C-alpha cells in the first residue's frame, strides 16, 4: 500500500524537479498543476480500491462466521465376512 501511494507522488515530484525553470515560468505551470491533480486522483482512487476490498473481505469473514469442529463419532463395526466392497 505504501508503494501505491509513493509511486504517484514520486512521479509528481520528479516531474516538478525535471521541468526547466523557463518552461515553468510561462504557461507550463498549469500543465504541472494538472499533473499534480492527476497524481492526487490516482492516490485517492488507489486508497478507495483498497478500502473497498477490505470492506468486502470483512463482509465475507462476517458472513462465514466462526468455524466449528464436528464431533467425532465412532464408525459402525464392519461385518467380518465383508472386505469393504459393495455387492
């Protein structure tokens, strides 16, 4: 989950650092801002997906309920003449 958050933020930081100063002083600032907003949207979408899957897993766990072990009961005694094969 940390990777899904840090990769988009790292890409945004790399984009900010690698842009030339003259380009960001002109009309490129709006493109950088659009890139930042897109990466924030990717992070929010990622966390929404993680939360949705977690809620789904919780619902499945609750619906299955606790596990119960069946009580062992002795098997009926076999006839001495049969060898366990069906007639």
